[in-house]
């Protein structure tokens, strides 16, 4: 192992170099209803003002502010109510001197009015209203364009379209947006011991489960294209990698370690590719490989399930973000917790320790599930997140307060 992994590269260093070779995919237009989770390929300029007209911000009475000057509870101003407006009404009603219009939140401000008296500052009596507090011009009114002005840049290229972006775009009456095409990821599982889900498990055979976890992890950013299982055979694996070259990224699972059946590095070189990094200073996940074949990136993930997932989180997702055109850094939720047991680690390598979270006497506690054992799949489902021990730290003592990177969306504390 020391012959190949005699120098382990920090993840940040490897990624910084590797990402320089990568560029976003081409762009396409999609209907807004299909845009959730997509990445904007251009800035969005507002075609309209929002709100598109002056509108009431409170239920009350639309008035001329000058008519209310001096109004108080002991000296109310009496105005004649000449109409009523609700959201969506298209009445041509106007407010003249000494008049008011009953108005609901969201209704357009009628001609002549420049303010709204909230209901709590009024007393209705028949077709008149007593105003008991004066209001200045513009009071309780959402002005036209006060939220968004026509011609304003409201969203920038590289923005991931989430629920709030959908809300904004719909409010602008935008029906189609230009987004980056989702990168196509060719997934190749390697290993003669693998069989597909639902197959009979003969002696020495295991289910190709990594495929399903990987597809689930990347499906928000990419289009997974599963090419199948390549046995430990150079010809078979080489042909499958060639097939993957017409996608945007090739991901191999297993075959990157140091054994004679770890063929991914050999295949990359045989196809004229360049291995930029092989061996990262993370545990689990050390055998991760970053390569280029022509201009197509290839990421070789370790075969052990936990190692594959750690490497996918730390390396594959940032690569997909670059290919997808994302302008930003993926943020995992982090919580502060107290360790109830010691965590040991080896200096020079970043350790990802699986921990379970619980509340105890008002404190958030973290219990290590596994420090080692990159093949123990159940440790991922038993835990809630990772405590990441940096390369320059020799573990944490029991009682230490640590940050936990939470990968579980719904915590059961």
C-alpha cells in the first residue's frame, strides 16, 4: 500500500486542482413547473414591477393623508365612505377630499388616495368612518415596485432554484427559465463478487448495493446512467468505461485500491487518460481516484460502502456542482454536541466518525457508532451524522464539545 499511497493529498487541495479542468454543461430552457432543483444558466431580469400597483398593506380605509391631519381619539376626523375594495376588484372608484374607501389587504389603492388608515384606528358609523389617528403619505401602502422593480436583476446565474426562487419567479409571471443541463453520470460498479438486486446470492456473492445509494445521493444534481457491473477483467471494464465517455462524468465504484484486481487505474492509463490524484487523506475513503480521459472526468470511488459514501459527499458532490453550474458551496447542517466517549484518530488523516445524537438533561450528546469499519453499512443507518476529526488533531476526549455534520434529514432525538 505504501507504494501507491505513500503520499495522501488533502481533499481541498485535490478538489481545487481538479475543478479547474471542469466546466458547466450546456444550457436549455424549461417550463417553470420543471425548474425546481435546476441551476440558472443566466441572470433573471424582472419583466414587471412587484407589486404591479400601489396596494393596501392592512385592512382599513384608503384616504387622502391630508384629510387625517390632527385626528385623535378625542378629536376624530369624520370621512364619508364611498365604496369598498377587495383584492381583484377592478372598480374605477376614486377618493376625493373628505372621502374614504373601505379596503382589504392586497387591494389596489384607489385613485386620489395616498394612505391607508388601519381598522384599529377607525370607528365605523353607517356610511361614515371616524379616523382617530392621523397617517402620513404612503402609510400602510405597499408601493408599486417596492418589492421588485422592473429591470432589476432578481436572481443570478448559478443559483439553485428552490421553493423561494420558484415563488419569486412565479410572482414575476416568468413561465420559462434557462438552466444548465443536468450532467449525465455514467455509473460503473466493478467486482466479480457483485450481483444485481434480486439475484440469488451464491457463495462469495454480494448485492450491488452501492449503486442505489450513489444514485440517490446524486439525483438532485445529475442524471444517473447505470452501465452495469464490470467483472475483474481489463477488457470488460475497459469497454464499459469507453461507453461512459459519451456522458459528462464517469463514476466507478471499487477497483481503486492496491490489489491485483483493482483495475481502474490501469484502465484509465490504457485509454490515454491522466490520473491527477490517487489517494486522499480521508478515512474512510482513502483510495479515491480523480482522473481525466480526454476531457471527460472520471472519479474512482472506493468499494467499501461507508468509504464510497464519504468520498461521494466530499469529492463527487462538489464535482457535480461544478458541472451543474452551481455558484456556491454545499452546506450540510451542523449541530454542537458533547461526546460521551473518546474518539481516537491518526494524525495526518481526516477521520469521519459516525455518531448517534440524543438529548440528555437538556444537552445534545453524541455517541460514536463506528470509528473504523468502512464496510459496516448499518453504521450509517444507526448514526445521524459525522464528527470530522481534522488531520492535525489526535482525536477528541470524552466530554469534548464537537461539531456534528448531520446527514439525516429528520432527527429522532
